[in-house]
C-alpha cells in the first residue's frame, strides 16, 4: 500500500520543523528570561529608591534642626573632656576600605528626638550622630563589602556620662550601604571642607552635602545625594 505524498512528511521535513520549533522555543525562553531579569532589576531599583528616600528625608530633617545654642557633648569615651568653645558639630572622614569613605557626623538638634519604645521621646536638645559600621554577618555582593548606617541619639543632660550610659539609643538605619560621604560649606570662606569642627571650623556650616550608596542584591550600587541648608537656631 502506497502512502500519498500529500499526506506524509519526509524525515527532512520533520527535522526542519523540529529545528524551527527549537529556534522559536529558545527565542521565547530568552525573551522570558530577559523580561524576568528586567523585572528583578526594576524591583531592586525601586527598593533601593524607597530606602534612599527614607534616609534622605530623615537626615535632611534632622540636619535642619541643628542647634548652636550650646557646645556639643564631649565624646562618649571621655565624657569629662572639655569641649572647645563654639563647637556645635563634628564631622570626620573615615576610610572603610576598597577606597570608599564612611564618614561620621555628630551634632546637636532641637526637638529632634526619636520616639522611645514607651511612646515618649527625648524632648529638648539631643545629640545625634551617624556612622558607618561593617555588617559582620553579610556576605559580599559582587566583591562589595556591605555596611550599616548607624544612628545614635543621646539627650543633652548632665552628667554626660550618665546620659551616654543610660539614655542613649543606638540602632541601624539601613543595611547594604556601600559608602557615606559628607562635606561642609563655609559661607564666610566660600569653601567646602571634608571635615568640620576638628581644626579651625567652628559653629555650624552654611550647607551640608551628603552622598551614600545602596547595594542591590545583584551588586549594582545606586548613589543618592542631597545638599541641606542649615538654619541657625542658637
């Protein structure tokens, strides 16, 4: 019995059809992977943006509450140290490895207290500091070390030793930080400084610039920055 040529497929035709189907499937799979990857990147970017907006808002608000009516508190490790006159903000550069900066800032703020667990808050003048600490539990992402942004708040009460030991609140603001850069503008000198209050700069700067980076799960570093005008309240 003979099979009609019109009703049958040759082996060559079947192989061609399978090849075309394979190309279509590979193309569709590649497109699907690209869509999934793009969605993941977009979601990571949105998460980084959300985190950055919270940091920008918090630091900006607190810097605008900077107060120069009294001197800043002495350091925690030497609470009896005499603070030079007209010292209201201390800004220091720090190297956290791999060429990144993890700067520190310490200043007084008027009514800038964080809410306490009991629902209250530190009222009046508080000392606020920000610093960068390495996350000891986080693994590197794309050979990038990860850091915490740590906030510390102490009410301005004497004796300072008791305030530090009994009423200081310390907590991380965010993780997956790559760097923190802070600069200070002296309006009288019309000059930017990387540090403040450690040499000749006194009082409060006119402007404060800060920039930080957030590391996404795929290793992409997104940088964010802001310039904050300082309102003198002393």
